[in-house]
C-alpha cells in the first residue's frame, strides 16, 4: 500500500475562548488528508496561531512535505518523520506542518491495519483521567463558578489560567482551593509571565495550598531560573510546553534539571512520532511527562491515543467549557461523569471530518 495523495484545506471556526482576548477574528484550522492507493484516508486538524490564515501551514505541507511521502508506504512513519524533521532546524518548515502530516499518517496507517492509533502505539489502556483546563475570566467569582461547573461534569482535577498578576493570582489560588475542597487536584499555569521574585511568592502559596503542580512560571529559556525555583520549592514545576524545536531541543533543559516534568502534546512536539520521541527522551533521563492540550479537537484526540497507547501519563488536558472547541468533526472526545476520557473504538483516531461544516466555512 502506498500514499497516492496529500491535500489540505483551510476553514474557520469562532475564536476559542482561551485566545479570544488575544487574537481578533476567527480561528483558522487546516485539515490534512493523506490518501492511500486503495482510497483509505487519514486526517489531522492543525490550528493556525496568532490570527493567521492557516495558508502557511497548508503550503508547507503541500510544497515541502508532500514530495517526501508520495509513493511511500504509510507504515514507514519513522523514516518519513525523519525526512520531514530534517527540514525543521533551518526553518524551512514549522513543527506544526510536521505534526499535521505525521498525525494524518498515523491515522491512515492504523486504519489500514484495522486497529486504533492507541493500539499501534502499544495499546496499554483505553481510558485516561482528564483534567479541566480553564479559559480566562475577569473575576475570582467567575473562576470559582467555572471550577464548580467542571466538577459538576465529573472532572476531579482543574488547571487555572489565572490573571498573570502575582498578587491577584495568589488570592485566586486560595479561593479555588476553598471552593474545591482538599480532594480535588488543582494546578496553576502561569504561561511564562512571572518575574523570579513573583514566581517564588506564588509557588510558596501554591505549595501551602497543596496544588498538584506549578506550570511555566518563568520564561521558557530561563533554565537556571527554573532550577533555582525547583531547589527551594517542593511543588513540581512543569515546563517545556512550547520550547522551539523537536525532541532534541528538550535535551539542554532536561540536563539543566529545569523541569520536574515536561509538558508534551502531538502538536507542539512534531506529531505522534515526535511526541513518542520526546517521551522516550524523558524516560531515558528519568523525567516525567504530563499532557498538554493538542490545540484542536482532533489533535487532542491524537494525544489521548498516544498517551493511552504508550505511556503511564496519568491525566489528559481538556479545555473547558468544551463546546466552543468542538468544530470540524462529527464526534468528539468524551469525558464521562467519572472524569475519565475514553478512546473511540473505531480504527485510526476514530474521528471523521464534518464535511458539511468544513465546506460551509472553507477559506482555501
């Protein structure tokens, strides 16, 4: 079986809640379709960033990456990924284009074998605890209401994207713990916004409140600052979410002992193949991996497959409220009343494009 076609199309959805105050207009998504010689198709759904149209990602896939895979066997995913990844360090293609094509290749390969992507990755389990991840709100009361809504849905863990003001964030952290009680896992994602002094102040409060982890308080290349923070805090300090480059880029940060655990997802780490390589690198160096959202509904489903298939990662990130992130597919990842996400049972990723929506909102 060989790959006979690779094509892309771009469409829009309303801007997602977590970015609505940062980027104007609609959000562009890039559907990548990889077609085998028997007509079977694999899919991925990349998200454009910074208000971009998605045309850049689509062009890189079609002009730079498609020639590398046409006529090749989808089972040769490792070799194909190596060829694509060779174009990334010099900036010829972005990690997002590589991720999009790689995920579609995995979807196709699993469909051709009649198995799920999780089974292709190792098939360790079919369910995974989910943690709710907040959007941005204007008040402590709004965050508390968001937390309570997530708990009512069955989530047992909640990550807050706060105000990014240390004084307000400490008040917020205390209010969330008071509302959640002692048994709910709470995490705070500072999105690289704090000074060293504020990072320590907030970290000490989170630690006293028994938060489960403290995410990216410092700029992502301040490895020495992360190491100093870890030396004085007991709470796990996470990082590496958007560190530029593929898995090799993580080596210096890990060897500097910057992070307690590395945030990993299929979109920022070069697809399923890149995610597996990052996970293997972390395992070899004794560093844990935690889940970061995959940037679109389909990519986060791919996250669920790779984490369930090949890892013992405990929780997967799910942005809440979920509905505003659900565009472009016929069905979406489901989180049950028990707070667990479950894999679809169909072959591949188990999700099909919503062609009617995509065509109605198509831009390229």
